[in-house]
């Protein structure tokens, strides 16, 4: 199962298999429209809870792993290319950097 961790506050892509998406007015609309077509453990998360984007990334990935034990890939979208994978996450699988974020592959 592919899970999307979406940090883009104006995400407008098609519905995905499952997603955790950052809270914003636009994303609340996207989530409401996609609700019946995405995995039931999908959620909206707030960046305000975390001290940094890197910290949020850690907690989002760990939350996804807990709520979707059958995950195959976690596709992280909407992070700038200056963000690096935190050391705490390096052991979670194989990471691939993309221009729009990262992909974590289960190993």
C-alpha cells in the first residue's frame, strides 16, 4: 500500500490510496472531497504541534507506519529540497530524494 504524507498546504492532486495531509483550508476541502475514496486511516495533521518540519516528518512517518502496517511506500510531498531526512528516520527503510519530497521504501 502506498501512503502519501502531504506537506503541501494547497494540495490539489487526485485522491490517493491513503494520505496524511497537512492542515489548511484548501486541504480540508481536498480531504472532504476525497474522504470516501481514500483509506479509512487517512488524516489531517497540524504542523503547529511540532518544533520543526523535520520533527513533523518523523512523527508523521511513524504515525503512518503505526496506522498502516501494510505500507509499501510512503510518498512525502511538498517539502523543499533543503530538507534532509532526519537521522531518526534513516533506519525506517530506503529513502529516495525527489524534487518534490521523498519516497520511503519498506525494506
